[in-house]
């Protein structure tokens, strides 16, 4: 009985993380003042949302043994090995668990396929960049693509590449260029590619879940802010802000491609110009909250 | 490994330099005199497996051409980088997205206080520390 109550609570926690929690965090204004902590909170929400759902399923599965969670898990393990994991379950529980297991398997498979595709696409991109790019003294540490459109990006990987187009070199002054390269170096050093990989991999197949739909966009923006901060440690914030405006207004990509998402550039420019002191206290509180959130499902089941 | 990558670039440069005429291994090797014939052969073989290079038979010799021009590949990369390609998450979010015209106006105004940069005061300041 007690385990059924725990399962119900965990399910509620999972739904709260994936739905209203994600919507709240997406709308929150404070995140731009502590972008790194906010990213950790996004991650904690995702992990807790998944763990709590898994925990709820397990709790229901072991409740029938009536020996508590830990001992129940051992019984369940033995049942799985014997090939009769569903013995002793009522029909609704058995159906529910089977369905949950199937959904989990499909999700993992889809995520793995998407990740493999992303990693492959990155590998091809990396191979081409290495062969096609030229190195110039103008942009030390970056590979230059000879193309008139302005762009700059970091290609994630074990050895990340910072890529800048000739178009960007043309419109940026050297101080701005240095700030941009440092921004991309921030992405590389803090492994933002790894943060984004699971989010983008699960975001597409799970679009109907608010978390999966909102997290990739929100976290991408927060990571840009984190990289802005990284660059601002060594370069003038105003140089970076100016570079952002220059590049944002110079790119003449098809407007329809970006119209839907809305861009983070205005918010980032305002943030750079405002130059508020880092909100350390808030960041600490957010990190503490994130830690509590992740511990919650374990505590509920093992306590 | 890194040396091989560097050599791949050089070989591609040679092939891109003669897009119209396919080259034999010997012709490529002559353009890169510091490297042995067999090394060039290995690199061309690798590039062919990566589908960067096409090989055709010409009598007893093989001739090699770049599969596509440097500009084509650059365009492909830029397309991906600007998010117009279907697999847009291949690349990390680029530095700046396109802003709308009205946003641009507001932003230029906000930056107005900083000067338009034509004064040149902040040019040529190199990064303070190389990481």
C-alpha cells in the first residue's frame, strides 16, 4: 500500500517536472542572471522527471511482494531471470508495466538513433571543415571558411573546432573578433555540445512534452549567455555586444528559417550592456535546489 | 594522425588546383616533393574512402579528381552552420541568429552610446591571455 502511495507521488513529481515546472523555468526572468545554474536546473528537472517516472513504475512492480522497495527489487530481478516478472500482478498493473517498459524501450532506441545521426553529421562537418578551411593570422585559434556570409560557431567534439567565415572577418574589428573567438572557446571548454546532445536527441521525438519542446531552445540560449560571460572575463562586453549586433544584422539567411523561434540576440545584447554583477547567491540557491530535486526520487524510494 | 590530416589538406589543395584535369599519383606527388610516392598514394586512398576524391582508370594508371569543388563544400558547411540544413543540430548554436529589422533598429540605438566603432579606439586589442 505504502509503495503505491510513493508511486503516485513520484508520478506527480515526474509530471510536474515535465510540464508546469518546465513552463515555469522557461518563462522565468532570473535565469539570465545565473545562466549556468539555470542550465543545471534544467538538467536536474529532466533527470528527476525521468527517474521519478521509472521509480514509480518500479514501485508498482515490487509492491505485490510486500517486502519494501529494496527487497522487492531483488524479487523482481529474480522474477525477470526466471522469465515470469509479471506473476502475482493484477491485470491493470501488468498491462501498465508492460506498456511503460515498451515506451521506455522505444524512447531509448529513438534517442540513440538520433544521437548517432547527430554525431555522424558532426563528424562529416568536422572532416569537411578540416579540409576546406584556411588558417589566417587574423583569427588565431579559429578555422576560416571562405564564404561571404557572416557566421561563427563552435563544432563540438573531442577536439572542438572554432569556425569563422570570411564574411564575419570582414565586418568585425579585431577586438570584436577576439571577443567572438573567446565566446566560441567558452562553448568548447565548457562542453556545451555535450549538454545539448541529449536535449536535441529527445526533443524531436517527444515534442508533445513541454519539457522536451522547451528545454532545447531555452538551454541553447542560456549556453550562449554562459559563453558570453566566458568571453567577458577577458574581453570588453561592449565589443561582444557590438559583434552580436553586427553579425545578427549581417546574416542574410532566408528569414523564414528563424521567424518561428524568435531570437535571443536582443536579450543577450541588453544583458551584455547592462553588465549586472553575477548573482552568486542566487546561483548557489538554484544549484542547491537542483541537487535536492535529483535526490528526491531516490530518497522517496530508499528511505 | 595530425600529420596525415595536414597532408590530406595539401593533397586536396593540389586536386582543387586542377579541377578540370584528373591527376595521377605521380603528378600529385610531384607537386608535394617532400612526401614519398607511397604516402601520397595512401592519402589519396583515404580521401577516396571518405568520398572526397574520385578515381578513374586510365590505361594502367589511376587518375584522381576532387569529388566536388572547394566552394561546393564551403557552401554545404555554411548551409549547415546557418541552420538551413535538415540536420541543424550538427553544429552547436551559432554565435548570432538573424534579428528582425525592428530588433536591429533597437539594438543599434542601444549600441549608439558606445560609438559606431569608427573612432578606432578599440581596434587591434589582442586577447589579453591566450588559453
